[in-house]
C-alpha cells in the first residue's frame, strides 16, 4: 500500500532548478529575487 502511495507521489515531483545554489542556501547566504546579495562592511554599518 505505501509503495503505491510513494509511486503516485513520485509522478508529481518537480525537478529542483536551483540545485547548484543549495550549498549557499545551507550556509546562510542571503538571496533577493533569486540573486545573491553581497554585503560589504559599508552597507552593514550604514544600515544600523
């Protein structure tokens, strides 16, 4: 029974498009609109 449920769910799985960026996401890199946000020390200081 569970095999049939897993098989059924597998048919609807979608391919992960951003798999190359997955390591960056795990490390905590910030993204905005799909692009990496580079933070300089000037930007961090002026935000405070």
